[in-house]
């Protein structure tokens, strides 16, 4: 419990500077994810494991701040979220920037995210299937493909990964995969 409180405070501290700008809640998402669905960083090859549908994910996406720096990098939307495991395994909280790229003149979009995450997983000494993270703070990246199903609804197939990039070994990382439904405001 103490680790979860520290992790939540960490995400709030990271999100503080963004919250100070004139941004508003743009979209809320919720979905189900396969826990540790891929054993690696980039989701390629045959290392997939779809046996652990045990995560629930929530995300809040905000409008891009009206700042020149944000326009210069493509006007990403700030995002905060959590992936919660209901089988006693690792949970994570993340704060990141989310780029949504339309696919031509269709309702389909591609999505990329990059930021930071905190986890309550073991730092070392955990037995499989638990992961050893080396440190609680990690890099967060996400990729997805989605569609605007209606004026106020989205559906996104999403892959997320956390890792410390070998800054504090061991670095087993965590890769989750799932489907989210979003409601836009």
C-alpha cells in the first residue's frame, strides 16, 4: 500500500506542470489488458503470451496546451493513467505525452506515447512470473491503432511497455496489450 501511495504522488508531481496550463480533460478511456503479453521491447516476433487477461487500464487524456513548445513537437495530448492487475502482480501508474496521427481521411488513427511510469513490482529477487524492475521509476512507451467510432467514442488497440533502459539492473520490463474504449468531451 505504501508503494502505491508513493507511486501516485510521483505521477501527480510529474503531471503538476502540465496541469498548471490552460488544458481541459479531453477523453477518458478504460479497457482490459493482457498482463506481460510480450517478452521484449518492440512487439515483433513470436514472443506473445495471451494467457493472462488480468489487467484493467484507465487513462485520462487532456487537450494539448497552447504552448509553442507543444506545437513544435506536434501538439501531443498529456495523458495520465493506471494499469491495475487483479491477480496480485505488478501495477503501474504513468504520465506521458500522446500523439494521435489520423490515417488519411478515415476515422482510423495511429497513436504513440512516451513518458514515465512507476510500478509497485519487485526491484529484484522476484520469482517468475513476477518481474524484476531494478527501480520503481521507469520509462513508459505506448503504441496503438484506433478508430473514432462516433462523435464522442473511440476504440483503441494498445501496446504499452515500461523499462528502465538498464539504468538500474535487473531490467525485465513489462509489456501489456489490450483494448480500450474512450469517451470524448
